[in-house]
């Protein structure tokens, strides 16, 4: 059907046009992508994860078209912290044949104001939908991907183009399923295809499903079951930093929980290459237990660990304690699981990387840090000799 704009075609946004999501909810406005299925969402215990999984990090709208002008109507829900300036509007990245070609933002939308950073309690103010507009695109038939803002809940309403839209072709690429914390979610990255998992996926020539959840990589069984039930050719889990900075476990509980998480993954993916990644370097938590607390002493948001290092002897967790535990778990299991691999996260972001790209808030990397992590993951994991090196999809029925 056409809109009031001559020669403009309106295409409803449907789930088969999306990549990188696990569920799609029909709302009063349109389609809301989710990164956890409905069954898992019913078991979420807090707003932190409920918001994070609905933020479409790694989710993209894909199609083929000859259009040179594309408009996407959406209703964003933006997050602000009371007493602080509102962040910039979320960015929509448009890729043509795999290359970043244009960016846009959507003004307006709902605003979710965080009133307490510790409890994450919030107030919602409703606002109007808006439009991400891309003009002057290259002529001719092309594959288009619109990567949705990784830090804004995004309800998709309609797609308008000046040429017909066709279903995207199957890329034939392997599917990489990744789970991690806020850094995997994309914290402090400035645009959605610039988060480190997206950069690594581009280098590895794979299709990304990103289950990076800000503050919520806590070995939740419902997340493990969601991953178990998701088709994937490659799987990675980056475990540890949220367990430390939320101070949710002691060593006695952590090690069996890791085994249980991996056991669940193996129920659905018995021979899929599976990579366990320990925490990146984070000096404030290397040898100091959590919980982590926000610190505004210098007028900007930073984070500090509040635990007592002496309590490591009683099982309190630090990043170094967790790295040792994860290495031990993988070594033990690998004797019977040749498809299981371990990577020390400091090989992705370590002392030399920290010296070059320090963490602005003492916890999350800046955009240059994301690029470094993505480059290192691409080289170490997808590169020659890495656990994900083979790029062709396995025959049907094999993993």
C-alpha cells in the first residue's frame, strides 16, 4: 500500500524481517523485539534484566531493495537518570551490503526515568513515535540491515521505501550465540554496529545473536534454557564480572552454578563449539570483592568496589578468583568435551589495552575499547587456529 507520499511504499514490519532476536511481541504500536523468550521473561526477578533484554542490542531489520530513501517509524523508550542530563538519542545504523552507510536517530518517544540507581526504580513518561530517515542511499539492488539502538527499547511500527522491499537472502553464515554482561550489551559504545560483539561478528563473517544483558549475566537458569533452545552453530558465554559486582555468590555456589549452566547448554548443543570467556581486566575488581557502588565524588559517574579483600579466604569472589575457577571448570570438563574451550578475558582487554584505552567510568570501555575487544576476539577466536575458525555452516542435522 502507499502512503500520502507519492511513490512511497509502506511495508509492515514482521518478525521474519528481523535477525538477532529470540521473540517478538505484538504491541498496540507495532512489533517489539525481545532477546529472551516469553517463558524466560516470566521468570525475570527485576527491572534491570527486564529492561536490558528488551533493548535490542544486536537486533537488526534486514531486507533487499533498490530504494534510495528508507524511513522506519518506531516508538523508542529512552532511559535517563534523575538529576543527570539526558543521554543522546539512540542511533540506528544502516548497512548496505555489510558496510555502514548511514546513521539516524529518532526524537521523542517514551522516557523511563531512573529514580534510584541501586534499586533501578523508575517512572515512565509516554511520548510520541518518531522516524529514522535514510536518504541518498546507493542505487541498485542491495542487502540492507538497520541495526536498532542497543540502549533503547524499540517498538517497530512501519517501514517506508521508494522501491519495493523483498525478503533478505539466507547469508549461509554460521549463527554465533553470545551471552555476557553490560560490555557485551554495548555499554559506552556510541552506535549499535560498534559494540564489540557486532565488530567481532563482522570480522568472523557470522550472524550474531547477542544475549549481552547489562548487569544481568548472573548464571540465571532461564537464560541457559533460552540458549539451549536457540539454534546456533557457535556459542560463547562471558561469565563473572556481574557475579562479582553484584556480590551474588560465594565460590562454593559459583562453581556448581557454572557447571549447571554449561550442562543446560549441552542438553541442546552437545557438540557445538562452546567458548567460556573469563572477565576482562577491570582494576577496581581484580582483587576486591563487590558489591560495586556508583561514585560521584568528582562530579561524574564512576564505580568502586566496596568489599574487603581479606574475605577472599572465606569464599568472597573477585575477578582473579573467578578466572581461576572458570579455568578449572573448563579443564575438568574438556577431558570429556573436546568442543569446549576457555579464553582468559584479559587477552581481549588486558594491561596494555587498559593503558591505551582506560575505562572512563572504571567499569566499561569507550568506543575505542570496544573496537580493541572486537579486534582481539576476531583474531583469537575467529582467526586461524581459533575455536570458531571454520566459517562454513554444518550440514543439516549436525552441530
